[in-house]
């Protein structure tokens, strides 16, 4: 069974006023005390909702097949519970897939194994009630993040169109790949524009930026309920964005915020690294 929500779109109405410079700082708070996988993924899911599927197309092109890791070898029914626990500890995950040839039987969790009467026996000897969450190889990163968040998984199996097991996506790799798309590792400035929906022109915004010898690293659109206004957040490849700002002002754009200090980029990178370190504990 594939868990999908057809109403989930990246342009759902959101609370106004969250700048792009918290792209992953919002997930990896400076103080990670009390951080949970669920809360972190919920914040990542909210961020994905803010990214326009029309303007940040790289995310739509990143499918489950692109995120599969080779580091996780599935369990067989002949493996014991103790062996599974050792693998979980080595990989720092709380779930593992059980596969028979190419058939995905289900996910077993650390809690499932702890409840076994004799964990030294093969898993096939136990009457297991396994969950079967998975995604198909063509599904995009939005659906993947939503499933991780709703089911609080540390990894997610991927199947082909014939329901054959292909591999898994780990939570750590999911966050790391999203960070690449969000240009977290790239230093640069951020500009937030506010304008009427009917006045939005991606080509004009890009032309203004590129006329100042700068490039767009990322762009997303935020809409608001009961309003014709939208907010455009643009990540640039330059830290000194003053010439770009001056051009936007000259074209009568409303700039609601801008961030250009190199230190801000360092803080985002530091907090993202803190999150990755936490996930690897």
C-alpha cells in the first residue's frame, strides 16, 4: 500500500514571514535538545510545501530511484533478530526491510525485535505483523518526505512498477540530498520580494539578477490565504547583492527582506551539519 495525499502541494498556504535563510536552520536548531525525527521531518515537509513545483524544477526531477542507497542490505527470513539489531546499530537506523528474493515482505523495527520471545531464532520462525510502507521508484521527493514524516521512519523501501524491491532511502540521505537542492552548502545572498500574483514574472526576475552578473541558485513561491500577494524568495550565488537590490528598487519591486552576510551562510551550514551529526548518532 502506498500512502499518498493528493491534496499535498508545495504551494499550500503558509504563515507569512519565514525567510529563506532558515532553509535548514529551521530543522537543525542551534540547540538540538529535545529534537526528534518527527519534529525535524515536519519542518522539512513544511519547507517543501513552500517550494514552487513550477519554479524549483530540480526537486520534481529527483525521484525515489535517485535517492536509493547501497549501504543497506535487506534482511532475509533466515536472519535472526539479534543479527538485525546489530545491523541497525551499525547503520544507525531503527528499521530494516525484509526481502524474499525480490519480494518486499515488510519493515521490521527495533521495537518489533525487542518484543520477540527468542531473538536468537530466525525471523521466519516468528509470527510477525510487518508494516509495508514503500514508494515506487518514480515518486518524487515531496511524497517521500511526507511518508517519512507521517510514519516516523528512518528508512523507506523503494519498489519498481512490478512491485520488486530495489533498495531503500535513508533519512540521512534524504536530508542531505534536499540540502543540495536547497543550496545550503553554497554561499550567497537571499532576497525576498512581495508582489501581486498577476505581476509575477520569473523571466523578469531572472533577467534582473543575471544583468548584475549573478545567478539564481534556488527560488520558491509562497502564497497566503485570502490575499492576492505572493512572496518570492531567491537564493543567489553572490554574497554582495547590493547591485541586484538596487536594480529591483529601480524596477519598483517591493523588497521585504535581504540577507547577504557571509556569516549567515556559515550559521546555516553549521546548523545543517549539527542536524546531520544528530541523525548519525
